[in-house]
């Protein structure tokens, strides 16, 4: 039922934009529409039919995971099978995902198609399925919450592990092992563990640096549950910590609280970003908040909508975004606090539940 509802929504969008047939190759979009989780495959969607084309490694899996699709074995002649599928569907104009089709494949299609008995015109489309994915259905929200709960548990576990004398890389390994044992399919992205001066690097992936007393430690990580990702950042202090860092932590925390309180349907992404950015600037640290406030999260850890100074996306109920302000002082250290929130009709509901008061171990 969920898949058919997604296809119905896509078809309404296609009809509104004059698209009779869509060629879907992007992995998350393919899974969102069909349920197929294999590494290789493509979809052809028309107003009345849907095909899943893949190779022999995945045929049995495709039939099991995507029962609503006609599964086509590409065999040893994939272009001939694609031609036959398009002809069977009566496709003469095929729209492709402009962001996800390589130029080499585009050229190869044109070279192959010039000899087809039934000509097929290739046209670009942008962000069609991604627009649908921005608003989560109940099934997605349940899976997202599972992934978020795993990350919350991971942070609580690490509070028992963190101490001076261990390396950032050891922390990352312990965290990923714990999450895997709890049911995560893998890290959402390369785990970020950055302590002391390295905490000024917003994407400071774990290194061999040994944690020292007085360090702030930024931990940014996530889990994957049934394809859905979580994204959590917490900053923890190793005693004794200079009072300045407690003050900066409170600045970041208040910026996050204000931004979350501002979230509501109809607000534009850049307006939410401005709430946090203005608070940090008023405290005198505007130049040290060097990235956007947040991003959508779902089948991909970074997807639409974005919360940044350039975002013109209008928020809607059902969207899931991160809110992650930070302050980074080059060569000294940094702080980031990140939660995942659900946009609802009456505002934002925080899905992450890991503690975020100032913690000094």
C-alpha cells in the first residue's frame, strides 16, 4: 500500500509537469518507489506501468522486494532490454534524473537509441522523486525513529567510555561496534570524533590523536536502520575545562533551542537558519558558525530540505530535518549540538533524546 501511494503521488507530479515516462536510476529514489534494495537497477515509470530492470544477480531479490513491478532481466544485452521495455510501454519521450545520470551514460543512450525502430527522445528532469521524499510517511517516520534511538543509545554508551588517554579512532571504533551490536546496518557516514584543537574542524573525522584533560570532544555520528539514517552530534568536556567553553556551549545550545522553537510549516529554510545565526552573531561569534543550520535526513543522511542561508524551500508538515548550530575557533576547539526534528502543523517535535546539557567528565 505504501509503495502504491508513493507511485500515485509521483504520477500526479509527473502529470502536472507533462512527464509521460520517468527513468529512475538513483539508488535511494529507486528504493523509495519500489522497495528494491539491490545495488544495481533502474526503474521505468509511466502513467499506467512500472518496470524494474536489473541483472541476474538481483532478479530473485527484485521479485521478492518489488512485487508491484514488472521485473526485467537485463541479461547480456542491457540496451536491447531497455529498448524492448520502452517499446512495450509505448515510450517515445523519456525523462531522466539530471542530477544522477552521468554524461557518459547519456551519450551511450543517444548512440544506442539512434538505431532503435521506435525513436525515444531523452529529456532532463530535476528533483522529482526527491521532492516527494522530503515529506515522510508513517512507515518512514517509524524507521527513522528506530535509527535515531540507536544513535541516542550510542551516545549514552560513550559517556561510559570517554576519558583522557584514548584516541579519537578508538572512540569511533567502539561507537560503531556498539551500534552494530544494537542493530545498526552501519554508520550513516564517516564517524566524526574531534577533540581539543581538532574540534574546530566541523568534519574532523577520527584521528590517532589522544584525548587530553581539558578537551572538548565533538562526536557526530549516526546509525542505519532498514535503510533509514540518523544523525546526532554532542559535545562533551573532559575535566578540567576553561569557563569560556561552558559559556560558548550555552550560546550554541540557546541558538539551537531558538531555531527549533521557530520551525513551523510555511517557514522558508533560510529563515530558520537566520534564527540560530543571528543569536550566535549577537554573542560575538558570527564568523565562527561556518556551515548551514541543517538538512533533511531519511534514506540518505543528507537530503532535502536544507536549512541554510541560501535555502528557499518552504517547510511542510512531515519533513524531517537536523538542527545543528556550531561555533568553531580555529586552532582552539569547537562545539556543535545536533538533533533531528519532525515538522508538524503546530511546530517542531524533537526526535532525538540524548542528553544535551553541558557534560563534564
